[in-house]
């Protein structure tokens, strides 16, 4: 299967960034740690699920941005992810739940950060 470059798919970079931020925030809420292994695996899963290719350096840079947003900017933007919020961040297929107001706020922040 041929993969599109991430920049050939409109909105894909923001979607991936938001997915990574949500994953980091959920992981932190549940484990009390910043799990970089979850970040790396989530990036791989998202890229495979969407049949999208991304240069390894771009993945690292986007991952660093996701960590920065999750660690510093969510709280500053009034976005708190509590344990009760975690199931609502994702659908049953582990994609972003776009109906969630928390995800909507994260997406706005991610788009502004790109």
C-alpha cells in the first residue's frame, strides 16, 4: 500500500499532534509519568492507521512539540485531563473523539502551535 506524505493530507499534521497530546495527557493522568514510549508507539499507530508517511526527524520534532504542549500549555490554556476524562478522549477504535469538548480545545491549541 502506498502511503501519502503527511503534508499531502490536509489537517493530518494537526490531527496527529492532537492525538499525541491526548495520548500523553491520558497516559500522564493514568500513570503519573510522562511516558515517551507511549508517545512513540502512538505516533506509529496513527501513521499506520492513516496510511501516512512522515520523515523520522519530523516525527521527533512533532513528538517534542506534543510533549511541550501536554506538559506546559494544556494547563495554561485551562485544559485539565482528569481520570474521568480519559475514556471520552478516544473512540472505541482509539481515534480522537471529536465530540469531546476537551479534544476540541486540544485541537484548537495544536492548530495554533503548528
